[in-house]
C-alpha cells in the first residue's frame, strides 16, 4: 500500500502565497513522477503542475507557481504566489510509481482545500 498525505492548504488573501506539500510513503520502489491537480466546485479536475525529469505547468499558474521534489524523502511541494480567487479549489497530489511488488500505478492524496478570498 502507498499513502499520499497533503498539507499546507488554507485561506489566503488575493495576492498572497501558499506552499503545498505532499509526502508519499509505503511500498514504494521508485516514483517516476509527481503532480498537483485541482478541482473547483462544478468543474473537472485539472493538472496544475507536474515534475519528473522535467516540469510542466498549466498556463493559468505559469510564472506564479513552482513545483519541486525531494527524491530522497518522496515529497513534492507546490509554491504558489500572487494567488487569485480563481485558484480556489481542492488541490490533490498524485504520484506515478512502481511499487515494491513491481506494479506500475498512480496514487492520489485525499486533497487539501485552498481558498483565496478577502
């Protein structure tokens, strides 16, 4: 079993910053990629940022966000700056990995709420 635990969500004013973190633990052989997705009320889940051998960002957060990863600790972080009300959503961490039993799978965290409001 693999668990992903997110932290760092909360309420922030427009223009503020927030750092989300996600830690993966359990039967992990190798993590190939980690990513952050978000889902706003009434909308589909969308990719925010991903990191493997390279990084990828949604156009809506490019220039305002930075994804980083600590391979030794199996963690991924998302630093978000200049936050806007439209960034309000539940943010989910995802990991694509090979387990100790050599299964290639993707896991999701439970999500953390980010609310941008004055």
